[in-house]
C-alpha cells in the first residue's frame, strides 16, 4: 500500500525579501507553517509528498524561472493552488499576470494586499476539511 500523503503545505517562492518576510510572519502568526524555498526544484520535491498545496509566487520568481513553473506545479500536485503576487505599477507584472492567468493559476494578488486576502486564500485550500454547517432546527408550530 503506498504511503499516505501529508496534509496541505504552504510554500513561498518569493524573490522580494520584504514580501516574503511579511507573508511568512502573517501565516505563522495565524498558525500555519509556511515553507520559504529558494528555487522551483525544491518546491517540486516538497509537493511530491503532499496531496494539496498553496504556493505563493511573486512576479520576480516567474521572471527568473519562466511561466512554465506554474504548469510544473500543477502537474506535481493536482490540488496545487498557485497565487501570484504582483505590483500594478510594474508593466512587466501585468504581462506576467495575463500569461499565468491563461495557464490557470488560482489567484493574483496586487500589492498592496491586505492580510485578510492571504488568509482567506489559505483557509479555503482544497483538501482541508471545512467544519460542517449546522442546519437550524425548524420551529414547531404550537
């Protein structure tokens, strides 16, 4: 019987130091265990042991490694959600966002983004069991 894959993993391949550090801090403060990586092969190696993931990439990483990184991530982990971090003031970021959106990434966040935006994306990661909603009891007529 094959080994059971681990739960959701949160990975960051973010070239911009300030953005990477802010994301790490935000996720850690909210009881997530993000992993910052320095190159795509490291992400691909980690993804092989996980059933689902959320990967944060910035446009700098996509510029360095090419838009094909998004496709490779999706192949390595079927339930991988890629979130692209962009800056609207950078014309090249708009082009990158357009290209990777065509590939089918999950979301694109534009700087300045709010912490709640990031946390909403990670809370709704596939594979995480959401608490069942209780159905209200019907009121009985007297």
